[in-house]
């Protein structure tokens, strides 16, 4: 009997899982500077919201449909009094005198709830630096978009270079302004992430971000500056990086007129102010993302005596096969397409060859069609 | 879709069709790939030149240089012609499926929509959507089929004959594509837009059971020679010994196999309203020159031989009096 379909046997179907990594470089000029207005300094690729809880960074003016969301910037601090990352008491303690006290504490609590979880009493646990063994009470959050992170950030690939020195005015025109001060940016990496990550987060695995400044030495416990949640795609930096002495002997003033410790800094200014100030200090961000590809491979095999004729209307001229002159000539067909069908003959997937393949009764073909999910 | 880069290694560009994605999204296990077929939609075998002066290496040069488009995701836009497996490798003739517009007991001629004249090839059928339109058009118009529930009963069915359309092979009981012959078509797939038309039985015009309706509202009906004898029948050999023909009704000039018979009925939505016509169709077609104007929708009836893969598209114009 003639047939156009061939049933796939179980040996023709193979399931595989692969990890695909892409390099994601984000230059500081995208984060601040490239799309600034020349007249009023407005940043067209930075989206501020009326709620003022975070700021979004796009790769193009965000009103354009071509724009892609890259990441958000926000800050928050713990509503609980206690020691900061240096083990020192808050000074001042969290206070409702801060006009955005609620927003900042809610932001911290939300992030902690998702990324750190709860203790046995059901209370939200604070972010904790496992190297220093201290809580991180004031934090900068950089949640990266799923477009960039895909399934997760590849462990050991993250790098964030930013200036922790200089005043907001000096950074106002973008990160380039600080380079004129002659100081080097500090690079935060998850250097040991590939083999030294932690698994006690409800959001998946996380690594420690270390800074590379000379004092203390990079990868020392003292250089532990934040956390990187790989599957969530969120970097959490302690605000202490802006404290004098944390990353070498640099001068720090995250916001205008402040040259104080992180606790004081975070009590003043809005989240948008902080987001601007942090963005303007970023020189470069890079990481590799990971996409988990679950694939099914269908081996479509055409044996020598199969698929040698065609139902193409041009195949026949008055019912005679065009590619044959005599009945004894070998049948020839040319395949360009593989159709994968369900049991009820519905076309579920289709694959196209880049050029026609000749099929005769003297050759056999195996086409490997991979569907990724 | 653009052409695929054919300058280097052979690549395979695979996508899920819209139906595949719909089934995957449904999450009920209906997305299960069970079989495959090969297609050659882009190939024009007329460019195979077996008389090329430079020799056999050049016969298929043009064919092999055919550029291939990226995969379409619309499931009805691809795999129009499939490669065929037949155990015998020494075949010189293959069967086709022809619309039978000659037989006295079938639907009759198609019409050229512009001239309204009988079209030997490339014509269309007109299907009336309601009784009023049918009565207004009256009898005797070329290529007009009664698609309303009353008129369909006395409408002759559409017939599609399968077999060899050549005089090079004589018609005889010895070479007929009788049951058991590997080139005989035993199952037919009828595809029609479910919003406009339904397939009906050739006997009384009652609506046939649809196999499935895809995401583009294309309904597929399966008719097999074994289970659906009301739709699929054998084409017998008639005439006298030495001057044999296919039952005096078939357009096929060579040995014939099976015949599919169906009727078409307008859907209730097309019969009872004008919404479909204003959304998908147009106005102002005169079925009779100088006569009344009709709403119309142009659609296609597709017949595919499940076994042989041969496919015929018949243009249909559904009309309703304005």
C-alpha cells in the first residue's frame, strides 16, 4: 500500500537537556548617559514611577516599542533595629521621620521574604552575609529582567564595576564624570560562585559578591559585599560599600551633602534619588545567563525504498512520472520539509531544510529534528 | 518568511505550528508527535530536465538550486505535497484525483466567476447560503450548488475520482486500481472552513461528523472506503470489451480506483445572517448577468488522498442575496 506517513518508533525519539549560556554585557553608558537629553539632562531610557518604589533601566528610550527592560534599581533597609554589617548599632535607628520609611522598609521586607525566607516563628529573616556572618540591614537591590537572566545567572560569571566614591554632583552627568576624578571603580564579582554557592534560600542558590579593592584583599572575608541570587537574578549589595574604609580608603557621598555611613545615608533621600546616584556610578555589568533547553530529538529515517515518489502536482504529466522515462528508471524525489504529526494527522511541527535533498532508492536519509522547550 | 541561507551546511529550521502550540498550551496531553512525513512544496518538477545536453548530472541542477523558505507556522500553509512510499520502484504512472464535473449524476461544471461560462479547468462552484438565494437564482445556472438545508437534498453531490489520467495505460480489469491495489486511495481527508461550510452526506444532505477543527477554524473530515461507504465507492468499468471506459461517468482516461462523493451545506451563521459576509466577504456579485446582487465569500474545499497524498483544491464562492 502507498503511504505518505511513517510512524515514529520509541527508538526514533530521544529526550535531552542542555544548558545554553549567553554573554550579557551592560556598559555604563547604557545605564546612564547614552540617552540623556542635551537640554535638560532627562534620561529617556530610565523609567521612574509615580509610586517611587523602584526605577527601571531600558536599553533604549522606554517609550519606544523597541526598548527592552534591562534591570531595576531600588534600595531598602530593615525595619528592625540592630547591628549593621559592621556589627555597629544603627545610627540613627530606622525612623518614620524618613519620608520614605515605609517604602524602603517594605522593599527590604519584600526582598527578604522572597530571597531569605522566614524563621521558625514566621518572622522575615534579614539578609545575612554568610562570610562576615552579619546581617545586611541597608541594601541596594538590582533585579535583572528575565530577558537577560533567562533561567539563571551562570555561577562565577557575574561582574559589577562601579565607583563607590565621589559626590552625586560629580556623578550627575553619568559615570564618565567620576573617571575624571582619577579614582578606580570597584569590581564586585561572585568569583567563587562556581563552587562556593549557598543553597539555603527559598529562591534557589546564591553566591557572595566580593569586591576587588586592595584593602582588604579580594576574596577575603572583609571583601564580602553582597549576595547574588542566581535563579532569581537579583544582586543585593550592602550599603556599607559606600562607607569609608569598606572598599579601601575612598571618600564616599552617595547623595548630595552626605558623607556619612550607610545608615545615615539611607535615612535621607528618596528611592529614586538613590537609584540615580547608584546608576551614575555603574561602569559596567556583565554576566552569562543560562537557558535550560529541554529538547526532544526526532530521528526521521527514510530507508532506501521509502519516500521515493511525490504527490506534488508537478511530479506527474498526464499521470506519468516526470523524472522517469522508463519504468525501470530509478524513482527520484526531492524533500524540502519535514512535517511532524499527531496521531490524528494534525500537523504539530514543521522543519525546513535549507536546500532540497535528493531521495532515490539508492540512498537513505536520517533527518534529526530537534524541538526545544 | 525569508529564504534560508543555502550557502553552507544544510540546516534544519524547525518550529511548532500554531496548532502544535495550541495543543501544548491545552496541557491535556494532546501534543504528542506520533509520525512524520516529508514534503516538497517548493519543488517544481517541470524544471527537471532529463534531456539536458550536458548529461544526467545536470538534469536536476535547477531543482537542487531551489531556494527554500523558512517554515510557516500555519499548519494549513505547509506540507501541501508529500513524498510517497510505494513498495514498487518500477512505477511509471501514479494516480491523481480529479474533480468529476462531467458525470450526469454529479455536481456538474464549474464556472468562470467573471464570465459565468463553463470552465473546463480552474473554475469555481457557487454555493447558495439560503433558500431565498437558491430560489432567486433558479435552476440551470452553471456551477451553482444548493447549499441550504432544503435545496441540498435534491442537489447532486460533488465527486472526486481517483486513478490514472492517461491513455497510455488501457482500462481493463487486469490493471484497474481495484481494492488491494497499492495505488488505490482508500481514505480521503476533506478540509473546509468551518465558519462557512459543512460537509454533508451525498444521499440526504445531513451533516457529516467532523474529525477535528483546528485553530484556524479549518474542519477536517475523514472518509474511508471501509467505514464510510456512503461517501467512498468503487469506480466500475463499463463499456464493451475492447472499448472499455470508467462507468461512463469518470473524467479519468486510465484505470480508475475509488470515488469520493460529498455535498456542501452552508453553516447556520451563513444562512441566517450577513455578519460573515460583511466581515470575510464582499458585495455586488451577480450570479446572473444583470441580475440581483449577492453577498459572497470566497473559500476553498480541499480534498487530500490520505494514502497517496494527492491533493485537489476547489474554489468555492458562497453567495447570499443582498
